C-alpha cells in the first residue's frame, strides 16, 4: 500500500496492528562528479517500493522524505539540508500523526548516513511518548551489510559515498543519470589504525571530489544484484516486525 495513492477513508480502514508503516528517508546532496544530487532519495525509494511490492497488503509505504541532514556536504555545493535539531524534529513530526491514529509498527528506512544520529534520537523520544509501539529504524545498507559485501568487487565492502554500491545501483535503476565518463575512485585517506573511530569532518576535508570509495568497480549487473539483495533483506526484516508481538495498552 502506498500512502500517497490512497484516499483518507482507505487509510482509515487499514488494520493498525497488522500493518507496518515503512517511512523512507533520504537526502538531496552532492554525489561526486558522476551521480545526481537526488541519488540517496532514488535508491531509498527503489528499496521501499521493492519491499511494498512484496508485501502489498501488510506494508504502508510513505512518500520518500528527500530532505536530509547534510551539513557536512555543503562545502561541495549542490546540497540541500536541514540542521540536526530540525531533522530530528521533522522525523518526530512525520511519525507522530500515524502513531496518534493508532499505527503501532514503524520502520524508518534510511538512505543517507547523515540521518543516522537524528533518526535514533527521534525514535528514542517517540518511545517515551508511545511506549506501546514498535519504533525501529536503520539504513538499508546496515540491514543488508553482509549481502552487499559479498557482491562488491572493489576493495571497500561497505557503503561509502558515490561509491561502488551506490553507483552500481544507480546504473541499474537510472542509468541515464550516471555520468560514467566522470567516475573516479576516491580511497579514504584515514590511517588504518583509526578504523572504527568517529571523526567529525566535512567532505571537503575528506575527499577532493566528493566521493568515498571505489565507483570504478561499479556495473549495472552488480547494481541489479545489490538492489535485489537489499529488497530481500529489508522484506525479511519487515516480515519479522509484523510477526513480533508487542504490549498493547
């Protein structure tokens, strides 16, 4: 079920306890020289659509939230952003009406790394207000990390930025928007000894052209396999959330 395509009476008739609200959130920001600024939104939307197509009677998919928390991309231009406090409040305000209306199962499906922190804080705040609901969220690549790693051909096995994974998936869903002539690898210069350490720095201090990873290894076929793997994994998560009991009251 796609929220935006239903009438208000149809939405009122949806069984609250038996439905998972899938809320895709993404961004509109620079994606190096070869990918469009709407990349995160297109990819997250493709995953959400794939999950809804597999579970059309049990998943209610919201329109993709295209604005993200992207301050760290501003030095490269081509970026629209909300501040972290604003984005946290946006996510709370996005979900609160649905929770007030009785929906009890929520999955915030994230498509942009900068959204991770406000996503978690927003869910913690909503949990205080709606302790009987199942409030969950993750980036699609977090849920499908091992699946994506197995499909990567380059030396990096997880999502970076305008990387092999994002570039491959864009080649699969919107090849017309990929500037293949401008694809260029951008390995992370951080010392291996600092792996796992959070380092607050904008992208201009991290990369010279706005990418992180090895997009030269991308291919449309890899992208199709990656999208299928992600949709399968997120669909399995959705099924588990629909089966998970929770305390009513």
